[in-house]
């Protein structure tokens, strides 16, 4: 696990060592163990390394025997041993035991087709000196980040925006269209970034730079229905085998390793297979909070006890989370409004005290239809069949008059969110439920008129649906596809990558082994969401392996009490960052409208937690990075 960066001077001007060193140094948190650079004429590659595999021999950059192919690489290749053996048989000689060197020799054999052979999480930069080509590649689901941009005659890339911003050619120009995207999604979706002329390489894609031409190509995409099944028993047997193998591969490390254990079925499932396949007692990590509705510690302890894990648990105070906000915002070089990055940071910090690698349960909710929104879609299908007088005369007036509650996932919050998007088509509805400023009407009130006129006439939700080709899938598969390509890739995985790497901790996600994903995406949706029971097939697999209370408990998000804190402990913080004079000076948002949102929330008239937190996180980002 590392941070990579580099640039190519397209006019053949010699690359400056000082620049690549500055770019790499900005990524020190991603790799505190080593640094390395490769400079040849007009190209520079750099890396900060977090040593996980082959601690002594795995230093980067790594080149082939004649130094014509050079690689810097962030991530892990879980099938590198099989690939290495295959390459040795073909005559390749290795000087290390690292997975990075496999990439070099596999390129010699298969050129750009090599990315299809890799089972792992990765961001790769490969320079072919013979062909004068630079390849950038990103793993299938976007576990590892990779940004790029062209400024004049310089092509620049890096693991985080901050590394690109170190290059003197880069201009920090706020992209208002991407700001609009952020306000909708609570993150900036790939391939866009918050700055003009800087992009994210989309998951499952690789980029080729030759001379001055840039091409982005897709080597893998999410698919459905590739397998046929004879019985539920066959599905369970194959699912268990794939999970077992995926976890086993991700237990390979030359450093201490553990698991994140929240007490939900996803992390508990990973913990079960880790304990089953590890020769040592597996360390598990969970954190809890003083606020009862935000604490899952009893469930985590129950799983750890049954599986015989070496469990480590820590209770944090509210003050720990509150004090963390300024620190995390200074590290986040792109606006991001998922408040759960704060407890994820604390969990990563806690785990790093004892291990260097952890396994997590990310991807389980998307693959097995575990989010409450899947249940809400099923409810919406029934609701829209009811007569209009029930909608407008009974249900919606009742929901509208519900008193505001600020508890985590409170019923009134979910009910109002659900009604807010219930009449939209499913793909639009899903994002309305997940996002913040999801309507054109709301944004028109939010932006100052001068900024509104600069915005292109785009609907970020519709743009995302079209860019990703979501309507090529039907029914539940379209919603699953949407989750995998947006919320998981640009929200969840971005959060986990940043929160863990800010603490120099590697997180691996066994649910995202592409072989497992292809298989699960072939399981009939009725075996994932059975009635209103989410993750049905996974629960069937694990019912005799985990405590019954884990199998039967409802979904519990890993969040913090943002709604109530904005009225209490964060009230001054809210008022300071959304101060009217500050907003007027900035000239982006219409301050009277923002002030109304604040007054409604503080006065208990509306729960505007999502809108306000999204605005506050942008303001803090702008203060530090724009």
C-alpha cells in the first residue's frame, strides 16, 4: 500500500527532481516506510511505500532486466504468487518476492491486457521506455484512488489531489459543475474532480499516454447473470467457497494483520473466514461511543467471543470526534460529506497501534442488497399503486407533520426522505434518497445568481446514470449497479481509503474479489432481498456460523449524531462556517437561503442535517484547499 505520483513533460523538457520529490512528500502518510523516484529525461515517477509484502526486496520503483519497463504501484495483487510461477516457467527472472515485480514481467508478456489478469486493489503507473508510453490503471471497483490532468504541455498524476497540486503547472480552479455534483452526491463522482482539468481515472479503466495523445479504455465492468444455478444449496456451497478463498488470499502479509469488526453481518462474516484460515489468533478491532444509539460494541464482542478472536475495543467520547473534524478536513483535499469518515478514522488509528493491515466488510451491502433503500424501493412499488387520495390526503400530510427527531436514522427522517423521492423512477429515486441537494429547484435557491448562470445545464443524477450506462440493466440489477459504480466507488471506498491511509493502515475488502462479485451478481435478486429481509442468502450461509442476534439484527450505520450536534455541541461551528458575511464575501451561495436552512434546523422545524453538513464540509474544504 503506497502513494504514487508522477508527470511527463510532453515537450521533452527534462523532468525536475525537486518537483517529483515535493509531489511524493505530500503523500508521506500513505507510505511512511520508504520513498523512491525514477527520472529519465522528460518523465518522473515517484512513490511513498507502506511495506507489506517483501519488506526488504520490494522497494519501488521496480524495473525489468534491461530497465525498459518501470512501475510504481499502490495496492496489493492477491494472485501474484500464481502469476509469478507462471512467468518463471516462461523464463522470466525475479530479483524480489514482491507483487510489484510481477506487474513488470506480466506487462512484457501481455502488454496492456495484463490488468485483466490482476486480482487485487491497485493504482498502477507503468512506463514503457521502448514505446515511450505511460500506462495508468485502477482496480475494478476503485479501492485505490488515481487522479490525472493535463496542464499545457505537462501530464500529471497522483494518488491524491494534493500530490498534483504540488506541481507548479497545476491551477486550482474550482469547477462549479463539480461543486453541483458534490452537493447532489455528497462527494464528487468519477471521472470528475472538484478542480477544472483534473480527473479521476474511473474504476476498471486504464489510461494510455503516447506522445500527446491520451486514451482511457475499460478493461472490466460489472456484469450480471453469468452463472446458472440448479439449487439454493449449490449457491450456498459456491458462495462459501469463494468467500473462503477471497479471505484466505487477503490474509497474506509480512506484517501484523487483523479485521475490522462492527458487529454487523458483513464484518462478522469476514471475521469468521479470517479466523478459519489464520494459523494465529486473529486480532479484531471495534470502537464504541457514549451515545447509545450510535454504539454497536455489544454485538462486536459477541462475535469475537464466539469466533475466539483477540478482540480490542475502545470507547470514544464525543469530544474525540469533535476535535477530529479540523484535522480530517485539512487532510481531505476534495470535499466529502460522509460524516462516518470521522469514526472510521478513529477506528483506523486504534487498529494501527497493533497491526498494519486489516480486512473489512465493504461491498456486502451493495452486493447482497443490504441497505434500507432496497426495502424502501419495494415499499414504493406498493405505495404508487394506491389511490391518489391516500397519497395526498392521508400518508403525506401525516409524514409532513411528524415531529422532528434527531436520533440516528430516526423514523421521521427516513419517512420524509422516502416520500421526497417516491414518485421518481428507481434510479433517480435511489440517489434522491441518498443525496443532499438533489433537486434543481433547491440548487437554484442555494447558488448566487451569478454562479447559477455559469453552471452548465446538467442534472448530476441524470448525468451519472448516462455516464455509467445504468439504464442498460433492468429491475434490481440496475440499482445494484448504481450502488457499485457510484456510492461504493466514490463514497464508501474513498472514505475507507482516506481514513485508513491518513493513519498509514492498509484495508482489504474480501467482498470485492471480482470472482466473488461476478458470482453474487448472478444470484437471483429474490434470494438477496426476500420479502423485506435483506441479505437473505448471506444470512442463510452464516446462520450456523455466527450468533443468532447478528443474523437477525437490522442494518445499523456507522455514523455520528450530526443532526443533534449541529443544534448543540457544533452549533457555534455551524454558525461560524455558514456565517452570512462569510458567504457574501465568498459569493457562491445565496446567504439568506442558507440562513433559512440553519434557522429551520436550530429551531426544530426541519431536520436539515444532510444539507447543512454538506455545506459546512465544502466551506471547510474551500478554506484549506481552494
